[in-house]
C-alpha cells in the first residue's frame, strides 16, 4: 500500500503547487473583476442619476418659461420671476446653499444630485438662455467618482411673440 | 488509472479557468458597453439641449428672419410685399407674408450667431460655442404642398409654400471615430398679422 502511494504523493505535491498557483491567480483576477463590476455599476447609477435629473430640471425650467406670460429679473443672474397665465408670479432660483433649483423657495430638483451652477440670461427680447451644471450627490466623493454634466439651452416666452 | 485520473483533474482545472476567463471577458465587454452607453447618453443629452437652444431662438426670431410686413418693409401698393429683393403675397386681409428665404440669404443651411444686440443667421454649419466638440446646423426648407392651402406632400413639390417652413436643427459630434447626430425638426407657420 505504502509503496503504491509514494509515486503518487510526489506527483500530488507538484499538482498541489500548480493548483494553488492557479487558484491564487484566478482568485486575484476574479476579485479585482468583482470590484470592477461593483465600481462600474455604482458609476453607471451615478451617471444615470445625473443625466436624468439634469434633463428633468431643464425640461421643468423650459416649460415654466415657455408657458409664462411675462418675465423679469436681473440678467445674467441666478433667478427669474415669471408671471404664469393665471397672473401668479413665481420665482425660479438657484440656491447655492442647498445646491438645488427652487420654485418660490421649495426645491424642484432631487437631493440625489447637486446643482452647482444655474444662470439665466436674456440678450434678445423673449429668449431666456439657461446654463445648468448638475453633479452627483455626494460632495465628498473622490475625484474619479465625481461626475457632472454641463447643459446650456434656451427657452422662448411664447406669449411674448404671439 | 489513478494517475490518469489526477492528470485529468489538472486539465479540468485549466478548462474551468478558461471558462471563467471567458465569462470574465464577456461580462467585461458588457461593462465597457455600459460605460460607452453612459458616454453616448452624455453626448445625446448635451446635443438635445444645444438643438433645443437653436430651435427656441428660431421660434423667437422667426418673423425677424422671414416676414415682410406691409407698412413696415413695403407699402404693398401692388398687392405684394418686397423686402431685400424677395417678394411675397399677403393672403386675404393679412398685412404680412413670409419670403422664400430668410432676410439677406438664399440657401438652406444656417447657424445662429449673437452679434452683440440680436441673433442673426449665418450660412452653413458652425461649432457650438459652449462646447466646440459639437457642430450645429439649422436647415430651413419651404413646405411642399399639393396646391396653395393644400395638404403637405412628401414626394414632389407641386406648390412650395413660403408661409410654412420646415426647420430642423441637427447637432453632430465625433464619438469613437464615427459621426453621431441628433436632430429635431418643426414646421413653422407665418403668423399673419404682425403688429
């Protein structure tokens, strides 16, 4: 029995070394891969959050401006007063303390993201130009986790032209 | 027999690792395509905002660019309104009409420029000032109808209606060596009585 086992034992040792090496290598690769997967999914979630929120904020601002009867404000500036069709006056503004866009003081942007810049400008009669920067929610995130989108568009007060 | 079995075990491990490796590669590709999609989404969102910007300015400036107003640009004594060498005919009791081309141009491709006081049309495409990786062009074409006041037709152009214009804004950019485009279009109609 012992004589029978001996040649196999030597062979098993080499095999064991190979196994261990292979398993160690594959474990390292696989672990870094799993970390990558988690990192990526976190990043994708952040990116989507920022994109969708920035689109939503821009759509909301454009909608309010397009349907307003009249507007006023200091341009370029971080706030604008709009007269709605029912003659109520609302204020759209950027709040740099809470990093949010507010309508009469109440936030209309999600707290999942931070609005880091919002400017309204009015160079030509009824055209309001909007510049918006939206960043991911956590201000303490490290640099490679940071994500922002910078959008600029315009909206025309329809009642002013028709 | 036992020796062969154990040798086979090693091959099995190698096969298993190859399979896992293959899986890793496949999932890795999915991940990288995710990141690519995020990048595409970023560019699309920006392009949509840039396209909308030009469209809104066109909405605001449409009459400045296209309208010939009786009593302002021309007396219309002959029933026609002439501005900048372009003539159009106000319909019925209306006091204005749109000309074939925008003021001081003939062509279909334009971009907008701010000259310090107002927005003006310039010919051909131009880089977007806020982000010059994007270029933007506004295409202005008269709508084709079956006859005057007739229905819009897609093929052929029995009547080219100056008073309704098909305006589209196309934003293009380079992404992974290929040109990507985002486009919005709208039909603008002449608002007849401009005060």
